[in-house]
């Protein structure tokens, strides 16, 4: 051992253990005199700038290799690595934006709620200000300036806190989630922090401005006397106009969605139309019935197991956020307009004991202040909707692992492949000399192979090509694999007989590749939604479509899709043809060979892999335990989802803190009411129970709506996308833990203001002394 080098640069290639030797010494030691199987090329420029010339260098190298007939293949490692890093970054960013959208909306609701409460609390003060000469615009300006200060300070603190949260998330992501060869480190661009600050300030300021406008529209006399605003013909007319405009917007969205076949229009269009009609009916005094029916329709529209998205063009993240908002908003409308009726019916049937006045008082305030109650409930429901959905996905994955492995493996347990491109000579002979056929299911028929070629694939007549893997499968794999199909052609022409034969089973579809070399099978990702794999830059075909596979040297073959697989993972991703097609069209130096093994249930898979790699060590054979690999991917997915739950937990904390603030302000706003209750005989304990029951009602509504809709929406997603690959189950233990923690935290955070309310002396409360 001469030295130990740092684990970076050359010594960190592919992040694996490397032993450096002199080339001639290595060739002599391993009996490979004159042989080279890897050449690494460094482009001109720095670590990052050098990638700019990768395309030109790759093209020149391929031309040089082809002209000298060398058994080498060019791979643009840095460009591929950077592209992978960019893709991972974009996917992570989009995922966090989707999760963060619900937290942002919950924050907006909190801001609106606080400013509405401030306006209610200071209503007499604002009325007096108007009486001494303040104009509406003066009130609006005063409120907006006050809110602007809050917005700037909060946005600045939020941007700094976001940096800290980002560091923590990246730290745990790098250590808990497998992410290939891409190194994940914490990095931020100062401009992004400034952008976040400006966006947060602007979003908060617009929300404050709208709330301030609402505050400024008060009647001076009623404000001074702290009387509620009555319904007027002008107000009803405004509501009617708002309903008509909303209905027209929904109608336009619906027409656009169906005419252009986009879910961005079809998902929100009918619900917006229904809400608009409900608002218009509310102007005539039918608010509860109209908005309840509209909300029920919205729930049915979203939850019906019919795919509204266009998988080819729609932005799934935007559609998901819209769906969540429609579901939660509809659930809240149903609750706030009907919970009062349900509670009153229950109270009428309740006993007339000492607890009845407390119950009646506790439910009267939330049911009377529908807008405020709806805003508060929504803060909880939005976050818990996402947390529940993530928990459901985790539960579905965990309960379906065995079924998923069985479907994805196709009956195989081990895959082996050569690191150097080409085929191991006399592979079966060497295998039979060193292993017993009792290791394999069905003897030697349990061993299959495929000639694998990284290639470009495009639709015949199309102008866009996609990176794909071309699998040339042998006769053993055709006959012994267990992979099924989502769709396939009804018949094909047998080239050996010239007759058309029906395709009636999974086995007959696979065997059609042997009898017709112009046929191909493609993985599920080419047909639309696949299984936990991104859909970007994927070929889109159906059985009967024609595609063209080509390599960098200009070799091409035209194929007709005969079937689309049920699976789309690493082991079944690409285009499958008969092995003779790949060997006849594409040169040997561009191919490598993969070997598939169906192990006997009693065989030791780990020991077999070790022995297989030892026997075929000169050929650089590496092995994969399929179950272990799928389990690793599932573990990575579980870790990501857990991080998402932790991230959403921040939003839940915001909701709980917001509920504490709202309760605190409610105590101040209702001091006179508290004094009146104490004066007519309510004890301190009864006042405490009133506030705790109010909080419990809001928490139950928010938690119940969020969890229930999360479960139902998860079932809809399951029916549309995953009913054929996973088993639906509800992780009750995990959900009960979430519900319990959220409910207890909400009540605990608001207990102090409730206790404070119960301790206010009646005389001080009636005099309204702070």
C-alpha cells in the first residue's frame, strides 16, 4: 500500500471502493495483457464548465471508436449525472411546493381570521374614528399600514427560518433516503431568499388589504353600538352579482376543460359553477340548502372514480392542489352550514341538567360566526388532509410489499449482468459445471438471459426520440417469466407459418416475439400512469403502434407494439423483443447481457449471489437480489414520505398556534359577554368549559374533515391508478395517533386563554378594562 487518497474526484468515481494500480501491473496481475475496458476523459474547463462540451466530445469519441472498430461504448457520465441531479432537484422542489401550498393557504386563512377578529374587537373604536372625520379610505390605509408592518417582519423571519428548515430537511434527506450517485448538499441562492421574502410579503399584504377593505365598509352608528350588520337589498344584490360572475367563470372553465381535454379545466370548472349557483341562491335567503347541495355535488365530482386528468399534458401538481382545496372547502361548507342544526337537535334531546347551559353557550358562538369558524377549521383540515393522504400511501405501500414484489419480479429472484459489454462465452456450460440445477425453480429452465442495449426509441413518423433500454430476451425468458399485461393485440401473424393466430393469454403474447420478429412489448410507463416512477420524457404508445429503435451508429429496426406490461420498474423498463432481433441488428460491442434466475424456495439467495460473482469474476459479473432492491426502493419512498409528514407538521404547528392566538383574541373581544355570563350565575369552571368545548368543536371538525377526506381521496387514487398492483388498507393505528396528537395539542395550546377567561372578575369584564 503506497498511500490513501481522499474520497473525492477520481477516488470517488461512482462512490465505490477503488484500488489504484499501474495499468501494466494490473493487466499482468489479472491475465489481461493489452486489455482496456474503461477510459475516462476529462473535458476542458472547470468542474462545472466542462459539461458544456460533453455533447461534442461524446460525438467525436463515438466516431473515433467506430472508425477503429474498438469494443468500447461512450457514456457522458458528467452530463448524465448533472441531468439526474437537476431532475431530482426539480422533483423535490415540486414536491415541497405541493406540500407547502396547503401550509401557505392555511397561513392565509390565519391572517384573514386574525384581521377579521381585530376588526370585530375594535369595531366601536373604528366607528368613533369614522364619527370624528375618518373616511373609509383612511380606515383602510390605517389597517393596511398596520398589517404591512406585520407582513414585513413575519416574511423576514419566515425567510430566515426557511433556510434553517431547509438545512435540516437536506441533512436528513442525505442520510435517510437513498439517492444514487448524486451527492445532496445544502445550498441556497441569496436571490431565492429575497424572492421568498418578497413573495411572502406580497401574499400577506394582499390578504391584509382585502381584509382591511372589508373592515372599512362599516356603518358608523352600528359600529359604535357594536351591533351586527343587517342584511340589505344592496348587500343581497352584491351577493347575487358575485354568484353570477362565479357561475360564469365555472362555466368557462368547464367548457375549456372538456373542449381541450385538460383536467386543469375539468377538475375545478363544475365545482366553481356549482358554488356560484349556490352563492346566487344564497342572495335569496337559501344559503344553507344551496351551498350544502353545491358542496355535496363537488365532493361527488372529485371523488367519483373517473380520471379527469390528461396524463399527456396536465400538470399533476397543480391538479392535486386544486383537488385538495375543492375537497376540503366543500367539506367545510357542509360542516359550517349544518353543524348548528345537528347540535341543536342533539341539545333538544339532551337532559336539562347543569351541563346544558354550558353546552348551549359553547356551540352558539361557533355556529353564529360561520365565516370565522370556517376559516379556523380550514387551517386544520387542509394540513391534516395532506398528512392523512401521506399516511395512507405509506400504509398502502407497507401492506402491499409482498404482492408488489411478486408482480414486479415476474417470478425471478436474482438478476446478474456484466460490467463489460458483451456476452459471457459458454455461460450455461460454466454454470452447469459449478452449480446444481436443484438451486433453480424448474431446473436449468429457471435460468434465462437477455441481450441488453441502451438505445433511442421514437414513434414511426414522429420527430422526438427517447432514451430506452432494448431487451432481446431468449426463449427461456419468453416461456418462464410471470409478467402480465395491461393491454395487448387480439392477434398476430406467425412468420413461420404465415397464419394469423389469436392472442388469448399472457403466455401467448410473450411467445409472439419468438414467432414474429417485428413485434415488441413495452413497459407500462409508455401507456400513461406508471407505478411511483416519474412520467417526464416517456414514450406514449398503445398496442398496434409502430416504433423505431436506433443506436448512435445508425442501426435501426422498426417494431409493432403487441402488448403493454403491467410493470414499469428497473427490471422491466424498456422495450422487449426476441433476442435474435438485437443480435442481428446491433453490433456486439454496444450490447451487454443480463441473466435472470428463478430460485428454488429452499435456496440461499445470498450464498448463490456470492458464488455466482466469484465464478464469473473475470467477466465482472454483478448480481441484484430483486426483493432486496424493491425493498430498498420502498424504504426510500417511506423515508421521503416521513420527511414530508415532518414538513407538514410545521404547518400543523402554525394552525395550532393560530388557534391559540384566535382564542386569545376571542377572550379580549368577548370580555363583556364573559362578564354577563358570570353575572347571571356562570361559575369560573362553567366559563372554562364553554371555551374548551368551543375549541374542542373546532378541533373535531378540522381533524374529522381532514382525516375523512384524506382517506376517501386516497381510495379514489387507489381505484384509478393502483387497484391492480396494491391492496387497499387503512393504517388505523397511525391515523389515530395523528388525530390524538393534533387534538390534544390544539386543546393544550388554547387552555391558557380559556383559563384566563374563566378568571376575569365580572365587574372588570363588564367595565371592559384590559
